[in-house]
């Protein structure tokens, strides 16, 4: 849900000409999950301490991939 909200606000789909509920429906269909209750999820994220927990985790994982690809192969 964090990712979908961020993608919507960054206007990543259809040059930003897409309603939020349409984007949630599209992503939900794509991944086979029901995201119809996205408004209540947004409210629960707003009150938690770490509002971007999922997005932060994605960044960490991506940075690890980059770091691993920068490592030189071991000399045998």
C-alpha cells in the first residue's frame, strides 16, 4: 500500500492522470490481492511510528544488491 500511494503521488502511471482507486484496483488485480480498503490502511499508516517501513525495507534490499554487485570476485 505504501508503494502504491508513493507511485500515485509521483504521478508514475498514465502521466499522473489516474485516480487513486483506479491505481489500487489495477495493482490489486496484477498481484491478485484485494486492496479495496486502501483508505483505512492509509489512516493506520499515518498513526504508526515508522510510516514508511515497507519502502525503507525495499531501499535496504536494493542497496544490498548494488553493494553485492560492486564486490570484486574472490581471487582463486
